[in-house]
């Protein structure tokens, strides 16, 4: 009975969790920082009082739980239900990750913000581009992006969202965020250009296609172990790299 209560509490807590765990967002921001133009890096440094984008990469997960930014809770994901195409997905009035990335990018490009307002928008963009590349953030409403899909990770009860949030990246590599950035950010310039190309809508569609693959490989009650980690660690690596390169491209367009 005690185990059931603890598992229920774990599910309850995880349904309020957001995308990539802290390290995933740190990796995204660190990769982006490696590809900023000098002009963009200088401007961002001024807005952040000398702090790195990595410092602020997880800020929004906390901010979305405060009264001041409560309206941003739905901005971390875009639900595409089973059987729906991306175009058929229900778009909620409060906003979703695609709409947020598009609108924040446009707002920052337009200018006219106070430095404090601009810094907040920039923190949000850094975080949300990362969220857009986490497969379970294009997951199904019926299971809250995998939060209600119970699985076992090396025998431990958990849920699919938590696996992709933190368990899988940590099982793939026990690296610091800076080691992640150095190890996965090694593409030739020509391949970097291909990965960073396109618009946010295309990136979200790409993530949704990956999410469909993840659901197919992770049925309710699945026992996730070594073969799963081996199969999907390269996907995590690729998505974090894409997020970092694409975030850098947006920031360079805005500031560089």
C-alpha cells in the first residue's frame, strides 16, 4: 500500500513537470552560446548583467509556477493527440510552445522593450526552444505528454515523460552540461547549416514525428532498459544539438 501511495505521489508531481531536465536546458544554452556572433554575445551579456545564457536556461520552469507568469504554463508544450496530424492539433487560447517561440522571436526582433522586459523575453526564448525539441512536449493530451503513461526504468516505477526529461539523458552519458556540449557539438559547418535551417514550425513538426516513434516504442507498462537507452541516446544527443544550433541562429538573427 505504501508503495502505491508513493507511486501515485510521483505521478502527481511529475504531471506538473516541464520538458528536458535542468541539464538538458543547460546543454541547449551552452551549445547556443558557442555559436553566437560577437555582437550577439555582447548584447546578451549586457541584458544578463554578464551572466551566461546557461544561468537562465531553467528560469522559466520556476517562473511559470508564480502568479506573475502563470499565463505561461501552457507555453512549454503543444499537444498532438493520437490519430491527429500536426495540423489537426488543438491550439489552446493561452498559447503553446510553437506560438510562444514565434511571438517572442518577433517581439525581440521588433525591439522597443525596456532592458528588463527584453531580458525576460530572452530568458523565455532560451528555455522554450529547448522544450520544442523534447519529444514528449509534442505528446498527447490524453496522457499529459507521457506523464500518465506508466513505465519501468531499470525496474523502477516512473512515467514516460520523466524518462525523457531526465532518466534517459543521464543513463546515456554521466556528463556535466559543458561535457555534453563539447562532445555533441562537433558537426562540420555544412552540416550545422542544414541542422539550424528552417522555421520553428518545421522544428515542432520534426519533434512531433520523433514523439510518435517514442510512443510506439514505449507502450503502457513498458520495461525500459539497456536496449532502449542504446536506441534513443543518439536521439537525445541530436535533439539537444539541434536545439542549441537553432537557438543560436535565432539569437544571431535578433542581435547579431
